C-alpha cells in the first residue's frame, strides 16, 4: 500500500477495539462521540504524507516505510 503524498490529518483512527470488533461496533462508538484511534499502517509507504504530530508515537510503532519522510503537522 502506498500513501505517498497522502494527507491524513483528519483521518479517523480507531482505538478501544478488539479483534472481534466489527464495523457496526466501530460506527456506534463514532456516533456516541467516543474518542477512538486505530489504524493498521504496517508496511505502508508514508513518504511525503502529512500527519498530525499527535500520532507520531503511534505511527512509529506501525513499522511504516519512510517514517523519516513523513511531514508532521500541528
């Protein structure tokens, strides 16, 4: 998967889920306003991708390609 020059600043990332969570559970949490953050980006190429810097530690754990070329924004 390549996300080169993608802009992920407003991306919804989902947290607080388990392997058994389905999309209905996720949508229900979103509609309730539960703050959730989760995304699988393992091996994604993020060169030139703009991402809010609050996700830096989380993204680093994902072992993405070109982590050093991500554009971190406030």
